[in-house]
C-alpha cells in the first residue's frame, strides 16, 4: 500500500518519493495543506474502494497512520 500511496501523494505535492516514509507527516514533512489532503482523500477512496470518515481522518498525521487507517477500512 505504501507504494500506491506514494504514487497518489506525488500528484498533490512536489516531494521526492524517497521522502515519503511511514514516519513522514503530511503537513510538516510533505508540504500538504488541508485542501490538498482532502482532495487526495477522494483519489484514495476511488483507488482503494473505501469511504473515509472526515472526523476520523482528522486524527491521521503521518503516512503510516494513513496506511493503518485505510487498511482497517478495507477490512
């Protein structure tokens, strides 16, 4: 899932894919703003066939937290 997520992330922010690690924080490390993040979630929902709860995703700050949350949604 990390590799797929990297492919989506680079469509939204100008960042070296090697810097996209499970520990990377979306805003502080990767340069996301809230609009970019919410827009990316739409692509993630389509790519992984999930529906993201905006209240729950507000607690997601790192790539690793996102992967864990998306995997839980996938079952």
